[in-house]
């Protein structure tokens, strides 16, 4: 006897094959892939348990390297190791006012930026496709099968050329793009704000190299971007550099070469991260000449030397609110995005400005990917079973 599944015309079938749907945060510094399992959005880590994929691609002598493998060659193979390709998406050479600061060999030609590598001329679309391909492979291994669809996030300020370039990169990576989703909207969805009461929300996004603020209005379950603003030259890296300068001054170091500067920057970043949990951080890097630097950075000193950087993030926030014709008190909730928002002085400044503590119970590195996964799961038609 054959059993048939019967449903009313306006009703979804009770059971259906579950689609493998993923959300991707294609970031400037790091990228992530997430999915929904048992009703919860989760980030998919690599075999070593690392959730992040550094957004770096290297065209090596034998094939293409991505992520951590490529990152190891940023210094010794700079012209073939491409970082922050997202900044170049949909842009022409004339759009890059600071092209000379990049170590790449740009092709002087009309259209989208092109970079000469040992594997030939590459576009930001092709470079980004390598990162997306690595994320797709990770997802397929984790979910044990081909991916049916993906939601890929983009900054709210991306124009049509940048959005199309992102779609092209995803398709080149073998992904079926269900939708491009604005990053601030993804962050809001991760917190379930799309199911909240209608109102205005602020998404404060401090990444490694950039800062973005978006003001969203939720109405009937749909987010409208009221205003965006930011600073493309302000991010967590600037806080690291402040610590680096402090170390040089505190330890009375002479002028340093590039290897020592890189070593101190790594130590600076580690100290910054430690101070999110502790009152002080011991800094003990060893220089190329064998000298060991030993200084202790306290939370109070760190707060003091980065005070103006924190203030700089609030200027775009004020401009965005002014553009949206709103006051801080009109905002129902503030979502923090980006690992740099773990710094206590950032959370304190945001709370003081908006008059309420920001939402912090989700990992700020993962929140955009998690929201994209929720949206992908919905668009794929998956229904969670109790």
C-alpha cells in the first residue's frame, strides 16, 4: 500500500526533505559560515575548532591557499597574498585614492580593479570566490552533502556594483545565492529583533579595520535602513597600534625594523584582548636581537591611551542619528558587532551614549553569520520540528 502526504492548498506540507542552507559573513578581515541545527543557529568551525577564516588568499607556487595558510605568508610573499579584497569589490583603480599603500601590482585598465599575481591577473571577485569556496567546502564537510542555498551578507552601504560583485563571487564559488542580506539586518535577526515589537535599533559594528553604524526601523517584521555612517579608517587595529606606541615609549626602545614591529603588534593585540577579562596584561615579546621586552599594561592605562579612539566612533553615531532625525533615547536596542566591541571602554561608552546597556549575549564575531543562517534556513523552507 502506498501512503500519500496530503495538505490543504494554502498549507505547507507537514514533512519535507531538509535543505542544507548556510549563512555566510564575507568579512574584510575574517569570514564565517553558519547554519541552523535543531532550531539554533551555529557557526561551523574547521577541523581544529576555529570558527573564523582569515579573509586572505595566496596564489602560491603550487595552487591557492586561503585563511590561516595564506596569512602565514603576508610578509614574505606580499604581492601574491591578497588581504581585504572586500574593499576592492566593484571598485575601479580610480576609486582607490590610497592605491599606493597596497603592496599589489595593479593592472592599469578600465573596469574593476585587477591584480597581477604569479597565477595570472585576478579580480576581487575571483579572490573573494576563493574564500567563499573554502567556506562552502567547510559547510559541505560539516553537513555531509552539497549546499542547497546560501545567504551572503554585505555592508548596508554597498552600492549595486559591489552587491553584484559579491553575487558573482558566490556563484563562481559554486553557491546558490538565496539572497544578499545587509550585515546590520543580519545582526538584528540573530538577536531575534525581527520578532520583537516594532521600533528603532542601532547596530554598532567595530571591525578590525573599519567602523560602521546603522540605524534600522522594524515595521511589520521588516527592517528598513534609516541611516548609515562610519569611518573606513578606524577599527580594532588602531587600538593595537596605540598599545604598540605605548610599549615602545614605556620600554624606551630604539627605532625598530619590520619584524620587530610585527612581533610587538601581535603582543599588543594579545594584551588588548587580555584586558577585556583582566585588570592588567604582562607583555613579554622577544626582539630579533634576542632582547626581551617586559612591560605591564593596566586596564586604566589602556583606557586612557585609547580614549580619543572611542570618542571617534561616537561621531559617526551622532551623524547617523541626525540623518535619521532621531535622538539616542529613540533607540530601543543597540547590537554590538565585531570582536573589538569586547573592549570594556567601548561597551561603557555605548551604554552611556544611548542610556542603556547594549545587547552582548551573542559572540560579536559571529552575530552576522548567525543571522544570515537564520534567514537562509527560512528562505530554504526548512521547518524546525519539536
